[in-house]
C-alpha cells in the first residue's frame, strides 16, 4: 500500500477520506492561500491546492500527496474563512441573501513517479434567508471560524440549505468523485484497498 498524505488540517476532509476507506496521514501545509482572482476562480483554487501539495511533497521521499483549497464566491467577491465572529455574522447574512458558488481545487502529487494531477469542481448553493436571531443561535452551537462561508453543510448548517446544484462533497471541501478519478490514475483504486 502506498503512503497517502493529506496536505490539510481540515477535519471535514479527514472525515471524507476515512469515509471512502483511505488510510492516510496528515501533514499540514503552511502555504499562505491567495484570495486574488487573476483570471478565474477555478484557476485560483487549483493554484492554491497545488502550492499546498508541493509544500508537503517536499518533506517526503515517496507517496501520494492530496491538497485542496475551497472558497465561496458571491458575485465577484471571494468569501473564505471568517476573521472573527463579527465577520462570520456578516458573511452568513450575505450568503443567505443570494446564491453562491463553492469552488474546490484539487492537486494530487505522485512523488514516486514525479506526476501531478489537478481538478476543480464548483457547486451552486441556495440558502434560506436567515434573520439575525437564527445566525446568533447557530453560532452558539457551531464555531464558524474554521469554515469557508462560516457554515457547515454537513452539520447543523444543513438546515439552512434550500438546494444545491452540483457535488455535495465539494461544498464540504473535497469533491470525492473527482478525487477518485485522479487516485485511479496513480494506481489507487478505492474498491481495492
């Protein structure tokens, strides 16, 4: 079995990899993510994921490194993780007022064969319109500070979602179907683990 390294400290991504049966270790990248769109949002998240994967791959002599970056786009504004609770409140209020796109970039580096694969997924999310009381009550139960867009679609935040168009797991932070396709290209078949 080849060593798989997740270049992320995201608990949600860890849970998703465990859910599909992968055995892996975590090596958090300390690369600073860019939040400036030069061309397209998809290019931004793929570039960030690639920088994270490369940063971690340099620390290992062999294995497969999985990097990812997720952002929320509302209009032409990127929404990342909130700076504090006040920022989280502003973000969640904004997101509940109009649909948003969630982009996740993937970068998988096969260190042994010196190959790199990238992909991007995007999902449109429609939320219910939230009032201030709902947002405050939500923040009493869930910390929004470690979540892009200040909510968790896989937890209590799920009650705010009217519908999504696209991959649910992309909104959680890791588009599993796209990841499985890339892993198969580096000879890791999810069904033969």
